[in-house]
C-alpha cells in the first residue's frame, strides 16, 4: 500500500509499505479522507512526540511512522473476535491509543489513560491507504454524512469535550484565544452549548470569515487591544475563556480576559512550560480547567451533522492527494498557516 511516512525534520516520504493485518479486536479500514492538523505540522517541522530513539511507552514503536489521526473510511477486513462491525461499514475513529487497564480506562476516561498515545504519533496512522484500528476507537458514520465530512469530526469533538468539561454555558459570555481549527471547534461547541456572545481573538484578517460564519465575533489583535475590544463590546470581561494556541502570551491573554469567578479552559499544547499569573487567578477565584482530546464526543458531532445542525465543510480550506501531501499539505500549511483551517487529504478516491 501507499503511505506518507515520517522520517524526521521536514522528511515525509510517500512510499510503498506492507499492508497492515488487523489483530484480534481490530479492523482494517480503507481510508477515504484524512485531515492534516496542527500536531502533524509540528511533527513535520521537528519532532515533539514521535518516538525517535526511545520506543513509545505503549506501542513500543519508533520512527519511521505513518502520520495522521483524523480520518474516515470503510472497513475492509475484520480481525479475530470482532462481531459488532462488518466489512463495508463506513467509520471514523478516535485518535487515542490506550492501555485499557488503568483506572482511567476502566472508568470511562480513556482520554487520560496513564499510557496515553495517539495514532499517527505512537503508531502508524491514517495517511495511508489502509490503517488497522482497535474497535473501541470506531464510530459508525450515518448514511447521510459523507466520509469527507466525517474526517472533520475528530478535531471538532475536542472542542465539544472541552466545553462539556466547563458545564452549563447558557447565556454566558466567552472568548477564544486562537482562531485555528481547535479554536473554531470551541466556537462551534460553545455556541451549541448556549454561550453568547462569543469573541474570537486572532492576528490579522485571515480567519475572520470563518469565525463569523460560525456565529463568533472576531477581534483582530493587530488592530486593537483584545482586552479593550472585548470589554468595549461586552460591557465587561467574559465568563469563560479558552486558550487554543499553546503560547505563554496567549495564555496570559486568556487569563486577563476573565472576570472574577470566570473559568479558563486550556486547550493549547505548550512546547515549553508557561508562566501564569496565579495571583490574578486566586484573587478573583477564577477557575482553571484543562481538556485532553475526546472520549465519545465524535458521536455527538456525527449526530449534529446528520441532523443538519452543523455543516463542517466551510472549515476545509485546502485539499491534497496522498501523492502530493508534502507540497499541497505540509508545505502549504507551513507557508500559509494563517489562511488555512483544515487541509483534507484524499487517500483513496471514489469512497463516499
């Protein structure tokens, strides 16, 4: 089979690989579409989590590895013991790989498994014609949802999970720092949860149309001070803020956007430990919450799309083929990251 394989810094090669064989409790998925996300971009620019020398703590694997953890396709084979899924089922999947044995796996919080890993980082992922997937990761794609749309459900589900962690947002004001895919997923989720108004802070005009298309109020941090901009429009600071970038300055901004008793949701992944103004948190009894990936929220997103309450396709700002994934995918998102939200890669054409 053909696959895009990560070897190192800016070294992704499209090459022939042996087709995986599904193990006990796994299925083999013929991939239709796969999303290129921020994690894939960061790994392309330099390894953060892909194991190079030390084997992954759960899978025992090291590079070279196939990237990609957002994908949808059709089951091509079923492994031993699989009875609830069949060849021909249209599926998408969680990107998490888990031990299934720790306290958190056994209590339904597998997204914080003690040995948590991710497909496309700790084992071969979806930038390949076929991928082997444990059945506990699978979600059935409704007939009226395209596989192309289903490939977008994993990143959107991260915003849904984070928002559910916060609790009731009915009538609460919110601000999201960072208008990338994760920030927009938080916008979609916060709006669905009843938050209003919702401000999204970015740099430049590249993401304004996406924010406004999903019901947010965009503030360009290059034109006006974000805190002044939010306060002027809202009459106060906000009840909830999301940090969706992973940088110390954006974390500081998210903290300072909060009114007393507000809730900070940290979504960004930080490449180095940030400092945070704990005095401001403590003095105003502000609450810090964090969110990691998703549990079963992909199902929620599939149902929203099936019910025509959410059209995720405006999030797609570019497409690539597997053969051209480096030029039209990785290099495109690196060169014009402020213009792109989601680049989808067509892996096997003709799959709907």
